C-alpha cells in the first residue's frame, strides 16, 4: 500500500510539474496581438503578389506600395530597418478574410477596401489610399461605359468589390470571374471578355506593362484601402498603433512619397 501511494505521489508530482511548465510555456505568448508581435519579434502580413504596383514579384522579390507600408509598420513597431522581421504570406481577394480570421496572418495589407459587408466580420484601420473602380478595354474598343457591358462580357476578380458593382450597374452582362488579375487580363488579351472591371490602381499596373490597352475615364466607386485586422479586444492595441503609424506617415509626407514612388502617373491620364 505504501509503495502504491509513493508511486501515486511521484506520478502526481511529475504531472503537476509538467502542468506547471506546460502552462507556463503557453502563457509566455501574450494574448494581446501587439504584445505577441513584439514578443516574437516578427509580424506576419498578408500581401498580394499579382497586383502591381501594390504587391507583385520582380527579380524574385516582393515589391510595391503595400509592401512599403508593411515595411514602415515593421520599422515603427519592431525597429526593423530592413524589413527582415516581416513574414510575408501571399493572400488572394478570396482567401484574405479567412487567412486573417483563422490566425494565419496578423494583418492584411492587400489593396483591400473597407466595406459594410466586410465590417461585419473583420476590422480595418483608417484608410491609407483611395482608389476607384474603372474599366480597362483594348484601344479602339466600342465600350464606353459600364452600362454598355449589359449586352457584353465583363471580366472580374473573385472576392473583390467589383463583383457587387457589376451586378448593380450592368446586371445583364455576362460575367467571367477569375481568381487572379493575370488570368483576368488574359481574358481581355484573348478577346474572351470585352472589358475588365477592377480598381484603377491595379489596372494601372497592366497599362504600364502592356501596349494597346486603356482605362476608361469613369470611376464607379471609391475604394478606401485600409489594413485589415481581426475583430476583438486582443487586436485593439495593434489597431491603435497602426492608426498612429499611418497618421504619422501622412503628417510627415512619407505616405505621399510612397504614392509618388509607385503610382506617379495614375491621375495624369493613365
Ligand atoms: N479593393 C478591392 C477589394 O478590396 C479590389 C482589389 C483587390 O483585388 O483586392 O475588393
């Protein structure tokens, strides 16, 4: 009997030790996301790789407006001068909300517009850029407005705000939806659609690289790009910190310099 209780005691002793250290191990990671980012000395950012000049790959490197925003944030939060403490994770318009809400990424900086629908499930900082939805067509195209797409074919990108606009403004258009911008652009290139509806800021990237295309002058929406976060108390400190950083970038002219670097000619007749 003595032997059994000694064994039991030893077992319970080790169990409690394991429990103690086990819990201690878990609780070392703070719950608050800003504290967690600082604790692990790394920020995980959802970014796009097909949306020049906001997020794209050149010479094997991620570049663009959104990447520069991420670098400024990492510098402010972690003193990260070279952007080495950012883990970039490629997201798509379709995946980014679940990537965020599943905890796969800390924040999303991916040409993402604030919308009433998205506000139900995620949170946003203040906007850092305003784009507008527009149509891209081939030079010489007869399409001159979104309404003229009612009897034609429109290309859009799944998971973007363009889905709603095309349904509202050209409900009878034949809509061809693609998962990414390059596939949508190929539709236009191969005359499988008559126009692409997307943010002017991203269409601009295709105009820069390809002859024979144009963006029509009309803008059908205002797209307020903001950094997306998860909802809830644990993300509040981070949201406040990000808003402060964006505000500071605005005040110091840093945001304008990034704009000028990546989209110098967007509003000059691109
Ligand atoms: N800004 C639009 C949106 O949030 C489209 C751009 C994108 O592909 O992310 O849906």
